């Protein structure tokens, strides 16, 4: 990257996250065998590569590392049977996220090193150190960590990204048959409440609401709002009203399927009143819901085209774009509140015992938040655009989500929310998942 310059006499700082049973033992073998290698690396031992979270890598770079290595047992040799298989899938997704952000991938290395491969540990560390010496300090990341990243306005031609996924506000009448079916379900006692849309008295667009009586359901309007109704299922008041119904477009149906995969909802307690993208009523069904969309990954053509345009730029340009965009973040967490799939009781960004990342709206905190948010939605996001629409700063969040969805599709043939019986992407693995980038 342009901000990284070679420095005479520079010695890189390297952090290594290694498996206790293989790589750490291999490094120990190198020591007892009196092999010598560059002393720049600081090895942190963990039980398994499956325990190495992406937040560890992000934190290491923000705390001054010029390079990070992750290493563990060879596939098939894991002490915990499949920890490294799951880790491999995680790093495939994470590398694609780093590439989207314009990160210098030469500074992030992964390797399989067994307890008997002390010589491979020495060779890997020495080669990585030599590479970083040639690259010089990671000035771009250091500046970001020190909150000195320049607040550059988005480059020409990227303003269109800020308008992606914006639904047109439209308060329209609802299909009478939909209202009739909902009223019948409420009057008959099949459902205690139905989640849908109603006209907001002060806005020219509908707002989410739930209806507990047939009379109240007559106030329902066509589902043309910009949010995702499934997010309301996070409310304890609504969960107390199970069983309930939900007026679902493609985005809501996909989100419900994902929550059902993850056992975050009881499928038997949800009835889906399916509508198409134009608000036309298609009928009621129980979960799992068929996803009424022909999109390969759930995102619009405009979004995928904008992602292609962004990825056609150089890594330096992508880094400048995303750091300037994240600098605008207010840390209001409207994206998190609007997302139907942010279901953690406590977000990692709110924790202060220990505090993983800065909670202030600054360079390192903002960038870390955007990375963590996007990665936690990898293989889960259904492309509803609720986070993008909710962002008051106009950050094109949906592009990161689309990049992760494309990575899941390309590498694992995974489409979020399409198969309600599928194992969640990051909880699954295949023994033949590709690993071209792992030494």
C-alpha cells in the first residue's frame, strides 16, 4: 500500500496465534534443537486454532503488529477432531473480508505446522519476517490505530453506493385477503399477535407494529417499509405473545429461516403470511418458509454491480474508501438494532471486562466495529438492507454484507436463508474446503 514504506533498520513486530498441541510444540522443538530464526515473533498459545477468533487478529494489528501468523495442526490431525476444519472456513471468509477492505494480505499468514515440524516453523517465521522487513512498517494500520487516518471524502463515482438498498417510502393499502386471514387467525385463537406494518401518523412511510386483535389488524398497510420485521422478534414483550404470525417478504422469510437454523426461534410458534416484493399476498404457511426470491445471494443487481466497481479499484483505494467511510460512524448502533440477525444478549463491542475494542467513535473503534459486524453476518445476511437504510451517516454497509455473501457462495455454495435445514455456515465444514493460501 502507498502508506507503507521501507525503513532502514526496521524490525517488524509479529504476533503468532498458535495451537498448543502442534505448532507451539513444533516451535518448542525448534528451540530444543537449537535452530535459530528471527526473534521478531511473539507466540501466543491457545488450545486450538478453532479457538482463535478473528477479533484476536484485529486487535493485534490495532495494537501495533506489522504482521500476524495463525498456525495449528494439519487437517485431520486436530486434537479436538475438527477444530482446525472450522478454523479454516473462518479464515477463508475473513481473508475475503480483509481483501474487500483493502487490507495488505501479505501481512497475514496462515500455516499448518505439526509438533514434528520445527524446521517448518523456523522457515515460516524467517520468510515472513524477511517479507515484512522488505515491506516496512504497516503505517496505514498504525495511523488508523492512533486515530490519525485522514478523513478523506468518498472518491468520485462512489456516491451512488450511499443510495443502495434505499426502499421508496410508500403507504399503500394492503391486500384484503391478507387482512381477512390474519383476522381469522387472531379471532380463532391460533395466533396471539401478528407482526406487520401500519401507517405512521408523522411519516410518509409505514412503520413496524404488531396487532393483537382483528380490529387492530384493519389498520395494517402494505409492507413497503425499509426495515426488516424479524428484528421485532428480539423484543421480550413480543416473544411473550407466542404463537404469532409475521407478514414476510423475501428478506423476512430468509431471516426467519436463518434464525430457525440457529435455534433462535421455535418454528412451530411462527406462522408466515408471505407477500412478494410488490406486496401481493401469496398465502400463509408454517416455518420453514420457502424463500420467494430468485436472487443467487439475496442482493440486488445494483448492489452487486457497485461491489464489482469497488473491487475493481486497487487495495489502496479500497482502504482509503473504507477508512473514510468508517470515520463517519457515530457508534449509534442503529445498524445493530435494525438487523434481524444480531441476536447476541451482549455485543462484544459493549464489553468492558475485558474491553476488546475502543467504545468511542474513533478510528480503531469504528473500523473494528465494521469488521466484526460484517464477519458475524457472514453466511447469515439475507440482503434486506435494513442496516444500510438505518445508518444516519450514510455508510454503505450493505457492500460489506454483499462481499461476505459472495464469499460464502463462491467458496462454499452457501445461500443464507434459502435452506432452512442447512447447518449454519460457520458451524459447518467440509474436509475438502479449499486452502490455497495456507502454507
